[in-house]
């Protein structure tokens, strides 16, 4: 039958047939999207684990720095007491100015060490706050 021999109402009709089995492109795109989701999830988990490990490392460092600060504080207190003892001995005439100078230098040195350790401790504490996302809340 030729196109011209059909009645007018039949000539304008068309048929659309879809075969879902042949929709390979959409299925491939869906699989690719699923793979991207899995990949992104694994990357997010890895990032979370890395942040957790870094936070634990920083927390251990803070604990070590707290112990170091306590030691530095005690050493400074001992140096201060030694300076006081030397001053008492100077007053009693049993120590020299050289002894006083040594005790004073040692107390100053211990104070500087205490300040350095305190600074490092505070820096590590800020690192922990930053890694946990609490720094913004603290500020």
C-alpha cells in the first residue's frame, strides 16, 4: 500500500514502539552513578578516619605536653627555691655572688623552658580543637 492510497485519518497516525531491553545507555549511566556514590562514600569514610587518627595523635601529643609542662613547672619551682636558698646563704655569708648569679641564671632558664612548653601545649590544644571542629565554637 502506498502512502497516497490511505485515507486522511490513517495517514497522520504513527506508532511508537519502545524496547526497554535496548536501553543500554540509561542502564550504563545508572551503574556509573551508583559507582560514583560508592566511591564518594569510601572517600568520605577515609577522610573521616584520617581526621580521627590525626585527632588521636594530637590528643596524645597534648597529654605528653601536659606532662612536660608539669615537669617544667616543678623544675622552675626547684630553681626558684634554690635561688631563695642561695640568697639566704649570701645573707649568712656562706655563699658567693657567683653562686647567686648561677642560681639566678638557672631560675631564668627554667622559666623560659616553662614558657616554651606552655606555648607548645596551647598550640597542640588548639590543634585538637581545630581537628574536632570545636575551634570555631570556642572563638
